[in-house]
């Protein structure tokens, strides 16, 4: 009954358009008040402070700051230019450019919406110019941006590792490595889907936004770029491409921790923006700090209230009760995995990844381990589920960002999302039932 009251209150508040953080806090407060009365109010500050004071969580504000600096420094534009000269001359090459750039920027920002915002302003017009209907272009950007929380460094993996470490031995480093193959698989699936979609909607050649060649009769196939152009674009993009190498190489080389890597990323981004590209000015720093501070504040408020709700789930033995109830329905591993996947897909469509992690990891991870699932595999599965939620209506955040960039309504963007949603769910099922896709690389590297 307690579980029903808490989850019912939470989702009712969500449906009433209450902010996520407030919904989490009020749902937890109601249960604690019913249990302890007004004495519950004394516990809230200490529980929330304990939830956000983890050293590992310090990586979040620093990775956010690094991502904002890189956006101001012009790194995203140079990554797009690099992808253009590599593959844009191929048929429908603009789709490859989109996926490649999303993968590159995901390895920098660690955030889905940040990836969409960074690449959407340039690539949505380019996709439209190449014959993609605007809803399809926006949908491809929104779905590609979801890779941002899977490819390392991933804010979602940082949060998952912090929560799961109380239940099973898991590290942020292992989760980062575990996300590489799933992120590439998802990117490949989205690319294949974009090929299928565009074949049905247009015939003709791909053409990029910059350096387009026109004939009087319309578009012609762009020529393969010269070696000089390739070298120039590569030399400009190399500073951005080195960022994930420095971050991941430093972590796995034992030079610094993931939290320290985030600090290194900030100073590296400042160096590239101020000294190498010189697009970043000292006068931009206050605005950058404000942007990063606002994004961090939103996330950390959610972390605080979500950790409060997670405390309620633990102390009220909700995880154990729900686990027993689910395992009492069936002992079939496949059915349990499908039920977990269905739950997470529905949840991801309504609430953000961090809230969902704090709410459901304490409940579902013990169930997954009870049926023999590795906690690394479960971390990848829940993160991919929630990545899909970023572009699943009605509350997919990436949809709103892509819609704002393309001046489309949520309904218009949603009309192009279905093929990409199907492809992503297919990848999710592969990851669910083939654990080696998540564990092979971290095991190979001895993580």
C-alpha cells in the first residue's frame, strides 16, 4: 500500500505538470510524514545533503562546464566540418555526418540535450537541404543526441555507479568502458534507419550545408574533397577529437579519477578555446559560468530530492517488497527482463534519467542480480532505456530541444520519430539478451 501511495502521488504530480524535483520531494515527504509525522521535516536536509555530497558526483558540474566551454569554443562546428569532409560526398552522407558528430560530441558533453543543442542548429538545416523532411531531420537529431548519455563520459553512468555501489561492486570507470559498444551499436542502428527512411522520401544525392554545389536544374552530387581539405579539416578538429582520448586515457591509465578527469576537461577546453581556436574570449567566461551553473543547479536539485525518495524506498523496504512481488509472478528470466524493460521504457517517457535512476536502481538492480544479471549489464540496459526516453513522447527532452531549434511543434517532431524509436528498441533488446555486448570490453581491459 505504501508503494502505491508513493508512486501514485509521484506520477499524479508529474501529470499535473509539477516540476520533477518537487514531485520527487513531495512524494517522499508524504510517505515520511505518514510514518513519522512532523518529525520527518528534520530529516530532509541531512538526507538531501548526504545525497549530493558524494565526491564522485563532483564530476557532473565539471563535465557540464567543460561541455559549455567547448560549445562556445567552436569545437562542435569543427567536428561537423571534419565529418563532412570524411563522408558527406557519399550518397546520403549527411546522415553519416549527423551520427558521427553526435558520437564525437557525446564523448565530450556526456549529456543528451546538450548534444542536440550543440549540433542541431547546423545539421537540421543541412538535412532539410538534402531532402529530409524537417520532422525527420529533427527526429534524427533528437534520437542521435540520446547517445550522449551512453558514450563516455556519461553523466548517467556516473549517477548509476554512485547509486549501485551501495548494492554491488561497480565503478564509474567500468561503466564508462561498458558504454562504448552499446553507443556505437545505437549509432549504427540510427544510421541504417535514416537510410531506409530517406529512400522512401526522396531520390537523389546527399549534399552538405556548407560548400554546396548547385546546377541550374537543382542539386548535384558533391565532389569528393581534396586531400588538402581533408588535412585542413582534420587539423582543425584534432583538438576536439583528443578530448575523449585524454579523458578516457587518463582514467584507464590510472593518471586520474573520473572526477579529476572532469576538471582536466575544463582546463583543456579553456586552453583550446582561448589559445588554439581563439573563439573564446575572457568576456564570455561569466556567461559560460552562469550557463553551466544553471544546468548544474537543476541536476543537483533533482539529485537531492531523488536521493531523499531513494532513502524512503530503502527504509520502507519497498525494494524488497516489489522484488518479492515481481519474482512471485514468474521465475522466467526472459519474462522478468521484458517486464523490467517495459517498466523503464514507460518511465523514461515521463521523467528524466537522473530521477529515474535514483528511483528505480534500488528497486530493480536487486531483482536483476537475483536472476543472475551482471550489474554492469543492468547499468547499460537502464541507461539505454532512459536514453530512448529522451526522444519518446510525451516528455522526451530531446524532442523539445530539437523542436525549438527547428521551429516545429512536439506533434510535428514526434511524427518523424517512430522509425528511430523502433531501431533503438531493437538495440536495447540485443543488449538485454546478449550481456557480452556490455561486458566484453571492460573485461578485456581488466576493469
